[in-house]
């Protein structure tokens, strides 16, 4: 996806310039994993023209494989972003109808080739929100991954401004959840994507962890296929200052990660994707689910310090934070 | 006015570039009201050359009417701005002597035409600070507005670096206050513009609301023509972090608005003007003065998140904050 | 030194642009003193080519004398800087091997001319970290200064990424400390440069002042030549938010400065140099060492609000903060 | 339309930034006429979101009326532009499918209101190229204009990358030409839009005027409704250097304008629209068609000196060039 | 003077940014001479505030002495610049009324100190155009220079947009010419500043050298005090492409310099000042007036390649061009 | 190599910013070939730190393989670039001593692996100019390539500012030329790198092709191993305007390419490398050497239109120019 952001804290078109980078749910996860040193392939459709090619180039630059990207269709999805500040919220304006991925069909991708030697498959709730066909394509991919014996993670993220093709999110997302091994969500996603609600005010700025234990337990109960579900716990005090932590219910255990105060947020877009990437990395690398959760929370904390959708941090940088050094001292 | 600001937190001329936008007290109020959807006409004088024309264009872009702008004179007032950070204050360097508005005279404006169908007239204490003639012009305008039965608001704002033409601020401003329906000020303005003081340390960072009740009562007592006076309560803890609220004394009632912590200020210049615009809008829209005050406080809180003098926020955005959502969560 | 920084909070080469300014320990001190109105000469070696000339020009612009700069050698030292944010640390990448100053030799500078009419000599622990010869050159300079009866201050600052020429820092720095009148350091410098340790966790974010009294006393004991030692006390809570204060042990007294909370740091590089400059200025200007310390702490607090290595603040601006006005209110 | 251009002569996404301005055939003509001081209304459809609003604001700023703009639909048409240089051509990448104007329907606009008091109606061959419905809408508008007794001009401009909805350009454009009073075209447009060809090599860099007399005569013959046809004569020697002139066949006369060498083109996009605006202005202002042609040629020559789609020049500036001063001397 | 230029070829305020540098006739000459290695002192008045200080800093950076700059008054003169392109002229908008230099008076400068050890004094026709007092001040300075036995050069440059204080240019400038040793002008300056005309069309793009011989002879005849007069010969074919040469009449000889075609002008503002500086340098350095003229022509040719008012070229770079190398080959 | 260029036509450090991209002889050839669709591997040494990694990322983005890049050493070579304009030459300032490639040694690269399945090997005269060891490494690589039966091309490019390690260029380069199949050079390279001179004034702006036939014949005579030698013929009329063509002597034939006038050069650095890449591509793709030469000339002509060292053009774009379309018309 092409991300067009007004400079700094400006409102859109306050200046005749846009910061033009690439991003989007699955791409963000791919880039983050690649930055941790994991071999990654990004599977999507992009138009074969100059903008699509630029997106491919950026992915290659960041060590993401593009062998399975299908070059077809006319346009790349675009989102306009205006960064909030203080009490003013960031806003996203989607311009993605008719994008190459929305025009993709079942059968367009050779899943057998894709999943050969793969270790993990991840997708998000954004893709199935685009069209009936992308929802079907998502099911196709997940089914193929499971057939290949590969763990599937799904970030349930709910986008109110999408879901226009006639189906309600839970109709579609519950089917996909039933094909998932590791679910990732925030409290709103559980409610809006799965229809499983929890009594939490997402704007309150404080969170009650017990409710998340209950919520995750209910999701696991309804979806016996799930090995685990992780919930990111964002305390939105302002556009600049958030509390950040996460919890993980693995049926056997319920872990709550360390809590981070992030007080001068540079860019919070992609924070959830950075968490997903951290969790996948952690689960692949560590035996210990708690360690995986902590890695994911620390990785996604660091995302908030980096402009753009992508979490450009190395495993070593996450480890420094995991070891407790959040001092921000100059490294020289 | 032309506002020339050094980029980011740089000191002036640290780089050979200036951000060049337009602003100034009355213009800021006009733009803000236009952004709320109110029809507004801006009455001023601007030079007919390229810089004056650019200012007019910007006002049109932001939906401010320019029918009554007088194109005359040689120069537009300029102010150089250096944004502060942390313990370092922002500084303003005025370069406005000889500006078109300073060269304007009584009789230059057709007040009858201006006030036909008008609902409100607003001016600030900056205009009368420029010259004897602009002070007289201010009186002329206010008198005409009152004659037309239109409520007059006046932001008393005191600018120490102006007031060079021989008169002391209170000599002039007390005359104007006597022609005002709704006065707007901060504690320093009351003291310096009206000579009515209050025992408040404006740099302390904490405020005693009782004193403001007393202060506003005294102003109302001295100026029986005033229907109400509003005071903005800025707790300046640093250039980046302010507390922000306001109070309103309507003789019948004394209201104190909700209090906002603004912790990563993007641009505080124009905050008072955003408050004035919010108050005017609120008084025109709502029956309830308390609601008007809350609207004004919320609107001006949001101003701090926007670069430039102008408060580019809609009524809907202010309403979201009024409803209590200051979470800054991404709207998508 | 040439400082090449990625724009804003970007990682290096996220955009194809670098902010290109000049800086470096001693240059920073020189510029800061010049900004306070003190006549300063900067003694170093720079290449005679366009980059070296640009550095000279910048120093002249900022009122630093360049009469004693030796134009020789091939390259100017470079450091790449990536500004941190929140929990992500800033990082410095040195590229200074083979720089003109590293190729300088004893005898290259006419110290007699340099110290004629001089009032103070300052150097840092960075220069002797570069090479055996720059260490010898540092000793030569300090010895000459002392012979000329000029007070010598030395900022012990330890840079782990330098010190590659075979000697350990204390071997060299203890010799230099023995030629110093006023030492400046942080807790890590004492340990790493002098081998005198203190039981402080520099990443904890809180500091125990008693330990600093003990530490400074030990240093003064080991180096009887020292008239005083100052320690900067940075509480690094994140890349954006630091506590900042300092203490000074003059044998007769132990002073702790006012404490500053700096919550939206613009640029912390050069903060220690700004402190050194403030202390030198204070000791030259005031009789009272406590006043000197407070001036140094306030000056260096303000440094954190200014982009670039240099502390571009006047004595008057420091005095405003010293008088207690940290409100950041707009000056107009 | 939103125009997204890579900075300077860079290829798209060489830097992560895009210059973001507004443009497009009819908008360009409207802005140009407004800059000459003519009251103009722009009739189109734009999405009601932030990008559509920004486009409206820009039009207002440039004195174009927006009363008749229909706020409906989801997206604004976008085009990506990469400026050529020397032997490398500029390239345009359209991303306009599904734009608000493409979704507009017959009956959406109140043509009676639009044409009340109007003096001229202009449209281009780009709108009918978008969809069957926009072609029908174009016919509807032209028919209404003629019914209201208003002269209609049509720029036949042919865009190979559009015309995807199944009809060939001449099928549609010949119908529209039959509703036109003044046609504007280049040699390629005549051939591709009307199917009337001329033996000219548009890449040769030299032009044979006699052929244009023949070509225009043939068009006038086939379309007896036409009062006149103008042809712009661009001699494309490179992306930076073009010859520029135009001819006008009014049946009674055949005029060839002065010839301009434009050697350091700043931005040639919008040159044809600037010509159309100049011709409309000239025909409205002058009795003499030759004068109108010369005004159009001079105005569009100046367009090549201005970044962006819009021809931001005044009537006075065109007149200076018409009087023969192309010296570019500094006006001071 | 502060020069505020719109970026690139944009019209003023097309973007909300201005390039902010310093310049102005005499300053340009001073900087250019300093770049050739000549010790220079700039004598002017500047306001003591941040903008004035920034101007001083820039001069120091470029090796211009500022000992004699008087810090007084309120404002620095400003000019807005819009760079032309092709057939569109550059335009200058002056905003200098009330500047510090306009407020300067006879007696403000200690000419005796200024001219002690000086070798040359230069001023331009811009200063006496500002006000009666600056004209008197110019006379005072020239008289003092002559009294000190120092050659005086005067660039007669005529600025139509100045000269508003009631006197006609020749009234004032003829007096100053009578105090001059070396006059510098273009054909328009001779006519407008001295009232001595020549039958030349300055917009024709071709020049007849014989007329310049006649013109200069007439000037020398009318002003017997003049040792020589130089005329710059700009053939303005467009804003981007000029022919450039100069002639010098020393009574004994009449020299015409080499002719330069400058085809992609970067910035022509300051070209005349670069010529003046080159001529002064040449006359000081060389015995041969022809050599001086050639140096001046080459130096000012190079000016056209540099953004900003200042001619940032070294003597060595001018010499390379003088030796005939105008190939622009990369030096590596 | 890291290329640090001052913005636009500014002199170095006129603004505190540098455009920071990557380039250098062999890298430029690799990127250009990759842009034509050829699989390429770049063999070099880069430091493993952030700047080296950024260089690798950029190469990957542009489809250049980095499998054989050795991550070792401390620094990446840097060159500072100041773009010339008109009569002012561009200048390059090298800062590459101690770079990773300069510290590389024979044996560091596994040439057997490198040349497995390779079709061509190219290197330039810049690498052997750096140090005795890089010269030896160059010989090692060429010998290995020949042993593997792979054609070797060598761009003889001579850099006066390098060659500091004691040997004269011909001593080294003649040895390398004896290991080359296809030599590429300009007239100066032949003279300075091989000691074979030709009576050509490289600054004259006009070229006598017969001399190039003689020159290339002499080189082929002296180096019987050479299959062909190509000479680029740059007519440097100014920094902005060059004639551009090339000739190729294949013993059997002597071809002179089409001649291109390039009149508004965007960036000429890398033009020779673009030619080399075009020639290699042409020789691999076409049977006909004349076609190869024409492809190379056209490709390198287009390079002059693109900012940065790299020739970001596709085979299709070169083909368009080859077919004779240099009109620069907008493609839409």
C-alpha cells in the first residue's frame, strides 16, 4: 500500500507535499520479521507500473522476498494519513477500491509453492474486509497453509471504514478464526471482528487486566482450534502518549507483558503489526511463550519511535530493551 | 500578517529557510470561525502587491470572506517566530511598522456595509496598540457595530513589544472595553490592558481559580456594559507542556471549563484566538453560556496540535473532544 | 567535526538526505562560550579543502576565533547521528580515522602564541582517545597552559567506540587529570576514564546525590592538583525525557544544582559540552562557585531545546532560566 | 484531480516524497481565466472528504468559484507525474478509475443554474474519455449550454491511456465536436479524437504551417457548426526545449501566432489548457481573433515557466510578453 | 538585506516557504572581494535583534569584517524575490522602508577609522535612492574617502521601485558621480541615474559595442574626475539565457571583454555586484586595466551559476575561466 | 560509495544539508545493468555498520545482487559532490582513504564462486587507483575471470585526485589492460591511464573523429588481447550543455554512434558508467557491435537526465530513444 502522509503534524494539504512511503498490515509484519533476520516472502498483488515497482523495490531493500508477488491490476491501494497530536486524533483516509489485491481471485497464487519450506503464515483482518473475493482468497490461503502443516496467525484487526461489500465482519472473520492457530487482536477487534465483547472503555487510558483474561478465555473457548490468543493493550491517553503492553492466553497460561510508557510517540501506525511480527519471531525463536510475548511487546514499543509504517529495528535493539535499558542514552 | 518561522525547533536563521504562512489575531479568529462553518468577513487593509494577494488567497482558501479588505499601502505586517522547546521560550519579533493596517484611517471602511446582516463583531487589543490612528479606527468600528445592534467582543491581548506611539495601553483599552459586550483576556491582559490586577504568578504553572472569579467580577464592575468576560487559564510549565482551561463570568454565573493537559504542544501561537473564536461560535450556537465556554476551551485545546497560527479544526472535531474523547486514537 | 544526522527521528538513510552541521566536544564548548560573549579561540587541525573551510566559516559565524586552526591533512572527522526517541536510543557512528586532528603532531601548534592573553584552556577526553599522538599533543597543550599560568579544565568524557590505539583510557586520562584544574565528568567518565567507580546505575533514572559527594571526594583525593570537579547528573528516563542537574565539589564545598525536568528533548548531543562552557563562563564571571554551577546547569538545560551540537543561547537567556522562568511563554 | 509529482527531475519514488498539488484539464482552464480576472465557476464532482475539500480550497484560493461543485463519491482522480529532462520524456500514470466525476450521472448538475449569466462554456476531451456516463454528461452539458445561447469551446485533447470503456474516441468526440463553437486541439488530437489526420511528424521538431491550414480547413468542413478551430503547434525538441506557437482558422481567416522558443521548460503540463484559457479570454475581450490567438499563445508560453498544472499569470504579465518583452530581466 | 525567495521557479507563496538568505548591493561586493581573499569591512547599519545578528553572522562566515556595522534601528531591509524562467521575468518586491540604514544619519559612522589603512571604497546607487539622508550619508562617505586618498568606485545601479523621497535620481547621482574615481553601470543606469542616454534596446538581446564606446566617452567627458567607467553588457534573451560581457573606458583605452553565453542561469541577481567586485579586485591586483576587466567579466559570469546574491567563487576559480576553461567538466 | 551532494546548484554547505545517495563506478554499472533486466552481482567490501547496510539495501532495491559483498572494515568511501552550472565546473572531493575496499586483500573473495555461471566481468580504473593492494586485487579478479572464460571489460577511467600510493597510473593500468577484452575510456583516460595520447583538446567542445580512429587503433595495436575499445566523446561546452557520442573500434570495424545534444543536464556524474553498462548489455544482447554501441550511447545520454549516480532507465526507455524519439513529449 502507498501511504501518503502530510508532513509533521500538519493537516492534509496544509503544505503542497506528501511523505510517500509504503506500508499496510501484512507488509509491515513482513518487513519487521526481515529486520529480525528471518527469511520472509510477501504474497500479494501489485500493479506492474512504476508505483507497484517502487513498492517491490522498497520491500527488497528491507530484505523481504517478492518472488510470490503477483504483478497484475491497475492500482495500488492508497491511504492518506494525517498524524494527530495531543488531543487531536490521527486520521486515515482509505483510497483502495479497485486495487490490485482487491481484484485478485482464488487461484491466482500457487500456494503449494508459497508454503514449500515455509515456517509460518500470517494474515490480517484487513484483506478479507476488502471484498468477497479477498475474503475467499484469505480462506484459500489459510486452508492451504494448514494443509501444509504450517502454523497460521491472524491479526483480527477491524477497520470500520472498510467492510463495505455487504457482509458483516464477524460473518467472515469467525470463519477465518476457525482456521487460525495464533490470533492477535486488540479489545475492539475481538468485539467487532468476532462479536465477542468485553466491558472495556478503550478510551479510558487505564485497563483492567482481569477482563482480558476473561475475554481471551472466551475466544479460546469458542475457537478450539486456537493454540493461543494475544491481545495488545493500548492505553490511549493522547495522540502522543500511550501506555503499551500485551497479554497472551495459551490456555495453559495467561501472561501479561511488561508495561511501557511511550510519551513522545513518533508514529503509532504499524504498532500492532510490529507486535504480531515480534510474537511470530518470538514463538519461532523461543521455547517459552512468555519470552515470545515480551519480545513482541518490546519490539512494538520501539515501533512507536520510528516514522513510517515499518518497524525498522533489529533483534539486538529489541533485546537491549528487553534487558531493561529504555534509557535512550546516546550509544557512542 | 505574514508569519516567518524558523523550521522546527531551530533558532532563527540556523537554516537559510523560513516557513511562511499568514496569521495574526483577528485573522486567526476569522479562520477558526470559518472552519466551524460560520460565514465570516475579515476587515483589514493589505497591500495590493504579491504578498498581500497571497494573504487574501489564503483567507479565501480557508473560507474567510475578503470583500471588505482594503487594498492599500505598501507593506504587510511581518512577525518572525522562533518556536521554543522545553525551558526555552518561543520568541516573537515584530516587524510591522508602516504596514497597510497601520496606515489605515478612520473613514477608510464602510462600516454600514460591513455590519449589514452581520451577527457579531470581534477585534483584539493588538490593532489599537499599533498607532493612534488604528486605536481611533478600532473605536470607530466598535461604535458602528454597537449602533448596528451587533454584539462586540474584544480580546484584550496585551503585546509588550507594541504600544510605542506614546499612549499607555490602559488609556486606550479602557475606552474600547467600554464599547465591548464580551471581553476575552488572560490574567496579564487584564492587568496590562485594563490596569486591573490580580495576584497571580503567570509563570507558576498552577492557578487559583478563586482569584479569577474575583478578577472577572472586578472587571465587570468597572465596565457595566460588559455582558460577560472570559479568562483563559494557561499553566505554562514549559514550552511543550501547558495546562489549559478557561473561566467565564456572566454576572449571573461563574463557570470554569474542563481542564486540559497539553503535553507535546505543536504550536501554541493562536491558542487565545482559537478560544475567542470558540466562544463566539458557542455563544451564537448555544443558549447555554457554559456550553459556549466548554466549546471554546476544547477548540483552543485542539489548536495546540496544529502548526501555524490558524486553528484548522471543524465543529465535529471539537465536539468529539467535548464528548470526552481525547485519546488520540487513529480514526480508520 | 562534521555531523551527519538523519532527518527528524528517521533511522539513517530512511530518506536520501542528511542534516549536515558541525560539532564535536571542544568546538561545542567554544561556540557556547562565544554565544555568552566571551572571546574564544578554537585550536584544532582541519583539512584545507571545502569541507574544512565550511567548518571554519561556521565557527566564524558563531564568533569563534580561528586564528590558530591549522589547515593540514586530508579529512575532517565525521560522525553519523541517528536521533533516538522514547525507548530507542540515539546512536553515534564515528568515521574519524585519518582526520586532520588525528594526523596532528606535537610541535604543530605555537602554544606560546595561543596562550598569550588567554584566560582559560579547555579540552576533552575525546582528543586523547584518538591516537597516541593526539594524547601526547593534549599533554603538550595542558603543560604549556599550566606553564603560562592559565587554568585548565578537562571534560573527561569517555567514548567507548574510540580508544582503539592500544592504550586503555585510564592510562592516558589519569596523566591528563593530573594536569587539570577543573575536571568535568559524568559518573561513567569517572569510572571509565579515571578508573574511579561509584555504585550508580546510570540507566536507573534516579540518582543518589550522596554517592556523588563520595565519588567527587575520591577524585579530588587522588588528584590533589584539582581545584574542583563537577559531575553532570543525567537521569535518562527515555530518549525524550531526562532529569538534569549537576554537582560541584570544590573541596571547601559540595553544591548540587537545581534540578531540571526536560521532557521533550530536541537534541541532547552537546549537553555535556554546554555544561562545561557554562561552568567555565561562570567561574570566570562570578566569584561564587555555586553561581557558576547553577549557570552551567541552566545553560546546559537549555541546550536540550536546540537542534545541533551547538548551544546557541545567550547569557541573557540563561539568566532568565536562572531567575526561575522556565515557563516557555511566548516572548512578545 | 490530485497531481502527485516526484521532486525535481527525480524518477517516481527516488525519494520518499511527492509534490502534491491539484490540476486537470478543465480546472487548469478555470484557474487561468480566474488569474486573468474573469469570474469563473468550475463544475465537477469531488469527494466530500479531506482531499476533496483541499481541492476546493485551492480553487477558492485561486479565485475559482465552486458553487456548482457536487460533493459526492469516494475518490478524487489522481495522476502521478514524473518530469522528464533532455531526451527523457515526462510520464503520466493515471489513477482515476472510480473517481467522483466518473461516478457522476446525467441529471446530477442543474445546468440551468450553471449557465444563468454565463458567457462561455468550456470542456475537454478528457472527461468523455472516462466512461460512457461522463461522455453522456458532457453531451448533456454542451446541449444545455447551446440551448442557453452560450458559446461552447472544446479542447479535443486525446489521452491514449484513458478510453478504456469500449468506445473509440472518434465515436464519442465527433458527436461532441458537433456541439462545439470553438475547437482547440493539437495535430494528434485531430487525428485521434476526430479521425481527421494530417501528415505531420509530431516528434520532428519542425512544423509545416501549410499542413495546418489544410487540416483545420478539413475540420471546419466536416463540422459546419464550428466557428473556429485553433491548433497548438508544439515542436518538441526535448523535454526541456520546445518551440511553441499556434494557428487559428476562423473560416474567414487563417492566423499563425508569433513563435516562441522555450528553452528551459519548468513544467509543460497544462500548456494546452493555458492556451485554451487564453483563447477564451481573448475572444471574450477582443474583437479581433488574431489578438485572441496571440494572447493565447503568449499566455501558454508563460505557463511553461511555472511549476504545477496551473498557469498563475496575470493579464498584465501576458501583455508584457505580447508587447515583445521576453527578456526575462529582473523587474525591480 | 534579508532576501526572501520563493523556492525554485515557484511564484511567491505557491508553497508556504521562503528561502531566507542575505544580500544587497554593497554586501554582495564585500562578500565577493572576501572570497577572492581581500580583507574587507562592510559599513552599514543593522538592527541589533536576531535578524540583524544573523546577517552579521553570515557576513563573518564569509570573511567580511563587521567592525564598522552600526547596530541601531528596528528593521532590516527585506526584498521578496521570485525567480523568473524563460520568457517570464524575475520580480523583486522591496520592503525596506524604515530599515536601519534608512534611519542612519550623517555622523553615525567614524569615517576616519573606517578609511584608516583602507585601499578602496565602494558604494552603489541603491543607498542614495532610499532617502534624503542616505544620499547625504553617501556623499559624506565619498568625500571622506577622497580626503583619505582612497579610490572610490560607485555602481550607478538604478532601481525604479526606489527613489520615492522626492528627488529624481540624476539630481542625486550626478553629485555622487562627481566624487567617484571608477564608475560602474549598465546602459540603463547611465540613462536613469546620470541622464546620459544611449540608443540601445536593452531587451533586444544583441548589443552594438560602438555605442558603448560613445556612451562611456560622454560620461567621462561630463565627469572629468572619473578615471574610468565600466559598463556591463547583458543581452537578455530570456530569464535563463543571457549574453554577458563588459567594456571599460579608461580614457586612454577602450576595452571590450570576452563574451560569455550563459544558458542555464541559476541566479542572476548580484551579477552586477560580482562584476564590481571583480573590477575592484582586478584594479588592485593587476597593473593592466584590460586584465582587471577580464577578471571582472569572468567573475560575474560565474556568479550566474550560484544560488543567492553572493558570488561564492575563489580567485582560482575565476582564473580557470580566464584561462579559457568554461567546459564545466567534473573536477576529480 | 556514499555520495554527499549539496542541494541543487549550491556550493557545499551553503545550506546545512546534503543529499545522501550511493554510487561509484562499478556500482553504477551494476545498477544500470540490473535496470535493463540483467541479473547482476556486485562484488565489493562494505563496512558492516548502518551506512554499509544502507548501501546494501539500496543495491537490493535496485535489483543488484549482494551475495558476494564482503562485510568488513570500518568505513565506506565517501565523495562530496558540488554540481556545477554553466561555466562553473562540478567538483568532487574524495574522502575514501581507509575505506573497506581499500583494506581488502587478495584472497578475500571467492572468485570461483563469483564467476560460476557469470557471463561478464567489469571493473574500472578507480579501484586499482586506491592502493597497491586494490590494484593487486583487481589483477587477481581479472585473471580469475579470464581463467573462467568470462569476457572482461575495463573502464580505464583516470582520477587525478586518487593515485597517491606511489605508482603511476600507466604502470598499473597497462597490466590490467593486458587482461581486458573490451576497454572503455575517454580520450583523457587513454593518455593518463595507458600513456597513449591523442592530440585532442578535451575542453574545446568539438571533436575530430578521425583522431579517435587513430587513437583506438593504437591502443588495439599495443594490446593485442583487446577485442574492442570504445571511447566516449563528450563535448563539454558547459556544465549544463554537452555533446555526447561514442565510437567503437573492433579491429574489423570502426563505428561512431549517433550524436546527442544534451542541453539541460540534470546530473552528468555516472554518464561514463551508464555507457559501460549499455555497451556490456548491448554486446550480450545483440550480435551486432554497432547496435551495442548505439544502445550504450543512447543509454548514457538518458543518464544525464537523472539525479544521482545511477542510471535508472529501462531497456524500453533506451529503445524509444534508439528509435529516434528524443522529443521528451509527455507520455499519457
